[in-house]
């Protein structure tokens, strides 16, 4: 493969005395769909926040397009745009859909209100939600709120292409959704990978079987702070790795310790 778009080398993170990530190595290549999976509490969301530059690591190095990151995203801009879709959509309840999707442009661009509105409408059309600009998050279903958060994550500034996201980080985007709504979201993730104005590279954190199989090409399995297995999604059902086999069989017997 070519040079990694994002690379984590020996990244560690603890909260109190609890080791979440223990010298993790991870690579993300341009154009790939990477799934990060594993039991709850194994550091999947923490890895996303570290990649996004929202949470500092305790040790190790992070490279963005070959350039070593120093500090957090607020300390210095990365050479590429990194967008994040949070598990709970994280919309501002007091703002309309249009204001949510165009939030960063309103705050950090010199675009006119009319230009921002047009861009917002284009992104909402891309996620299958035309005509809802003036609604509020409370008026939307859970699946619709997730799609609005997708539109916000892929929002681009035509006057400053460096800000446009080249990588999307999805944190459990199908959590709490029924199977049909989950399928809509999974299809949208793949659609946004290939459509112009979307984002060709993404990392998907999830523990839902259908989401893993339908949205990931390469899969990394985290457990006890380390990468325990990685391979193509088609290898899930043929690997002899006991952690992977137990995880996908949902068995309480095996090396993964059941909690609760």
C-alpha cells in the first residue's frame, strides 16, 4: 500500500489507573473503510478522539499524512481535514437543522448566508433529507438526527479546500437504531464513500454485527488495550482467533470476560 494517511505508533492512554490503550499501532490508508471493533470499554471511541485531535495520548506518536502531530487539533491545524460523527449526533437543540449543518461555516468562513444555505441544502440532499432545513432536532427521528450529523461532518468550504474532510470518523452511528434504520445509515456510509462531495476514507467504530459486515473492508479488533487481530472483513468467519470467534458468536464462554 501507499504511505498511510494517518498512523498511530505506540499510542497509549490511561484514565486514572485504568489502561485503555497500551502501545497501539494503527494505520489508515486513503480510500479504505476501516472498522475498529471489540467489546465495550476497550478504547474504540478513545482511539477516534485521539485521531480527531480531541483527546491527548499519554504516549506514542501520531502522524497525519506523514507529518507528526504536536498537541491537539486546537493547537495546530492538520494537513488534512478530519470529520467526526458522534454516537449521539451531538446536535444543538436550540438551532435549526440548517444552522447545525452550517455551524462551522457560520463561525469560521466569510461566506454569505445565502451561500451557506445553498451548501447546507446540497449536503442534506446527499444524506436523503431534503426540505428539513427549518426543523429543529427535537422534530426528527433518531435516524434522521444521525443523518443530519453526517451532513454536518461532510460540510465543505469552497473558499478553503484545506478544511474539507478527507477522513470521517464514525462513533457507533447505528447505536440505538432499529434494524431498518441501521440499514439506512449503513447504506449512507457506503454512499458517502463513493459520491462526489462525500468522503472516501473512514474509520467505523461499532460492535453491531451488520454494521461491521456492511461498512468495513479491513477490521481491527481491540481488547485489553491492544490490537489482538486484524484482517479483511471476509476473514471474520474463518479466523481461528478465539477472541474474534467468541465476539461474533456472542458466547459467554471464552477469553473475553463477560461484564454484568
